[in-house]
């Protein structure tokens, strides 16, 4: 049974991500955890010396959070009821990232599904800050869903790689699971810069080819392009439904996400990302 964490701030963006998750895993037995974290505004003010609970602030915030979670749960039951799915509600007085880390360890979460959102009036920012922090700090696969993306089956998966990663079963099982459940084809995209593959790259590529034999796959090599343009150009020619990346800080992924090159890709592609950490708890 899969365990999937759905952080929510009750926004339309968060609801869109929830819908995506429930549809993506509709044929699998899952427990979904609706998580809302709260801290009273006064709690953040450094010069407030008294306990916020003395003013009933925590109780008030908790009551609001629980009421909204109940309404959200009712909405799911009315529009996306599924006998394969169990929904649990969690309203927690904590900051989001520490609570997500706690829940990953306690419940052995398989996926986190979150919405992504462009900054108001500034398309330089693709992800909301919470999603960025989760990608940076948690060791759990994250599916990031653009706010305007309407669910479609992930028939075509794009997996860009430089073959520098020693692929683990934990990495590939996530890709294979989605591919098998949705009869997907995996497109492995390698960007060449005019150099032959090293022996390590050849070994990693051979391992990847061996593991992906269980599903439909195509290996692509492109040259004379940077990675973000190669991905964007591939999407123009091929209808990709999901982009998959392994977050290995020694690979090109670090440049994509943490040097903001991924923003260019995201706004042009408008497709979900599955981000797999190199080390998974």
C-alpha cells in the first residue's frame, strides 16, 4: 500500500495537486495524508514573550485548520471517491518542512505531491517557496504539479540524465512503477557536449538499459544544446506528460534547480515533475 503526503494550504493550487495525486494513483491501494501546518502570526514575532496559547491563538488556529480539512475531505469524497483510497487528516502546530520530515520517518511516506506556482507578476519564479524548500531538504520523492496543469495520464515520461549517477533500485522502481501502471514509455535523454562517455557513464547507461527493459523505452542523444533547451525542444516534438529527475547534487540537476535554469523549462513545458532524491529514506 502506498503512502502519499499531500501538504495543503487550502489554495486552488494545492487542490489541483491533490486532484492530480488521486487520479495518478486511482488504481492503487493508497493512504493519502492531508497535512495542514499552522503557527499563529503572533508566534513569529520575536519580541512577544508570552505563550500564544495564553491568548487562545493556537486553539483558534487549530480549529480553523481542522474545519478546513474536514471540508476538504468532504470535497474529495463528493468528487473523487475511490474504494482504493483512504484519507487521513492531519492538522499540526508546526512549520511545514520539519513536520514533513517527521511524517516521512514516522509513516514511511512514498511520495509527496505538491503544487507549484509562479510568483505574482514575476514569472522568474516557478515554484512556491515551500516546494523549493521541500525539494532542497527532504529525502523523499516529490511530484510537483504546475498550478494550471489539468490531469492527463503519464503515457510519455521524459528522464534526462548525464549517466553520472549510479542508479539504485530505489530510484528506478519509482520510474518503473509509474510506467507499468500507466503503460508509459520512458524517454531517456542524454545531452552530449562532444565527448565520448567515460567508462563509468557507459556502465551506468548499461545498467539503466537493463532495468528499463521491463517497460517501453527509447534512448535519445542530442548534441550542441544545453540541457534546458534540449528538454524544451524535446517537448515541442514529443508530447511529454511527466518530467523525471534524480536530485543528485553532483549532476546537472543542481544547475537546473539551484541556478534557476529549470524556471525556463517549467514555464514552457507546464508539466508535472517527479523529483527523486539521490538518497531516499
